[in-house]
């Protein structure tokens, strides 16, 4: 079993979701946070709002916060007990969706090798842009 936590409201406890060991024969470590949120929405909670994106980390629509880091959900692999939060409280529209129209420019580096699920380290400017607030 894999467990993920999604904080849908700042100041509230995250909702915990149990995922099966594999999804269609694939281990969760080879799947993205976006895939995990899609599974949660389809199996447990149809009201969960998350952004569908390009799947390559280049559009930055699906940015979320994992710990102190802002990442694209479509290129970040799922880990057990991960806490998924909106990238920035002031920009939160619903659940983990943020209003990118209010951001001057999302400067999260695009993924270089989609097969590796390794997101380039975001510049301090992009983390600060989403972190302050």
C-alpha cells in the first residue's frame, strides 16, 4: 500500500488516501503525483480539484508544494506518505489549483528527461515567488 496526504485548505489537517500497491501493474514510484491525484479523484473523492497539464513539466499549470519545494505534479514521482499542498496560499483557487494568471512568470525549470521523472531544481526566484504568502 502507498499513502498520500493532500492538504486542501491551509490550516486544516490533510486528507489521507490509501493507494493500492500498484496501478495497472505499475509501481507508484514510476508514476507522477498527477497520476496519484487522478486516482484519488476517480476512486475516492470526485470533488478533488487538481490541474491536468502537459505531462512533461513544461507548462507549469500543475505546480504543487512538496515540503519546501514547488514542483510540477506531472513530473514528480509519488513517494509514500507524501504531503501535497497548493504551491502558494494567496494564489489558491481550490484544493491544489493555483491561479497562474496572477504569477508574473512561473520559473520552474522544465524536465529534461521525461522518462527519468527528475525535475530540474527550481531557481530560488521561483520558490520565493510561490513561497511568500
